């Protein structure tokens, strides 16, 4: 999954999608801009779930590309689980000095 990279169409924005398989939710980030973006995914609410990476998690996403971001695993036998997140991005080139 860490090597997942697919081309996306230009949308002039960054977006997330997720896929659920069994007790895991996989998060993917699509950079629909023409510049590399630094994207931060932050979980604001977690109940009975574990993250594969520490939140907030930041990584650079190449232009017009979708990448794998992280996995959320629902804990068995704990009842209802849920999560809430937000994200932000900024042009990665503006950060370089």
C-alpha cells in the first residue's frame, strides 16, 4: 500500500476517499492540483479504532496523483466504533527555502 500511486484528473483541489474491507478502513489522498502539496490528515474523534500512523499525519503528495495515506482498524468486541477527521493542504514548494 505504501507504494500506491495512481494518476488522477485535474480538479484544482485535494480530496480524500476511503475504502472499507472487513474491519479496516484505508485512506487515500488525491492531489488534483498541478503542484506538489503537503497534506495533513488529522483525526479529531476516534472511538474503538486504531490508526496505522500517528495523527496528525503529514506527507507530500505529487501533482495529479492519488497516494495511500493510512489505515484505520476497528477494534473487535468493543461495540460501535466511529471516527471523524479533517484535513488541510498547502503548496509544498512554498515551504522550501
